[in-house]
């Protein structure tokens, strides 16, 4: 069985990354989203094991020392990491995997897997991004200002991605995201993995 492919999805906080990925997973087959481990506090609408695996800093650092993470990063003073075991199990089963990670993690993954497809989701403007952060009412004013400054820093890395999606209209952005996944699955390097037997048979005239 051929291995799956990694799709990296990066975005500043409030750009709609999680909602878009959730909608994509609901309509595309053979693709899974990784649930990261984090030391940040669980929000009221979040569920452990669904949104994140919530752990304390001591447990996270122990996992980091044991090499349990495929990638890890510190964002807003909190630690995030992707389970190496889970990712490898999915890829070995032939499933594609989406990693919702920041640009630091994206750099680590691209260095480990040159075939990974990197997608950056952007808001239509900084003003819209701030409005979305205010509307979701999850952070105080000081935290939102920190997130806005961090957003500008994160967006400066957009050129490192393979694709860019502007999340102005959600449905349009979802169609764009799905189109990227489908088009990537039609590239020769992807098809050489997934359709090796067919391509070998056709090239031999069988």
C-alpha cells in the first residue's frame, strides 16, 4: 500500500483555518486531520481529544524529550505538538493527513517531508481579522492586540507556502481548499504513488 500525503494548513488566529478544515474533512474521502497536543487551557466550547489533546507543561516536555512529536512549536506562550506515531500510522495506512500548524511547525514538516503540500489561509484584511477575533469573544483586548501583532509576523511567511486561500467568503474558500487537495492528488508524483500498478501496466501495454 502506498503512503499518504501530508497537507500543511497554516493561518493566523481568526482566519478561519479550523472551520475550513473541519468542513473539508466532512466532504473529502481518505483524509484525516491531526489533533495536536497543547498546553493551553481548554476553551468552553472545546473537547479534549477532539479539538486538542490538552496536557500540562510537564507532560508535554516529557513527550518532547522522548521524541513523541513530529513537529512542535511555542505560540503565545503555549506549546503545541503533533503526534509522530499517529501521523505515521495514518500515512502508512494510505490516508492523507492535514496538519493545522503555525509557520514554525510548517518549516519543520517541509524539512522532514519534501512532498508535503503547504497551504496558507489569509483573511481578506487585517481589519476583518480583528473583527472576527472580537466577535468570537474568546480573548481580552490585550490578548487580541497580541494576536494581531503575531498575525502580521505570521503572514510575512506566506511566500513559503505552495498555495494561498483568501477566506473572505467561507463557501468560496472551502471550494478553493478542496480544489487544492484534488489538484494535488492529480499530480504525477501523487499518482505515481497511488496508481503505481496501473501506470506500470499501461506503460507495458498490458
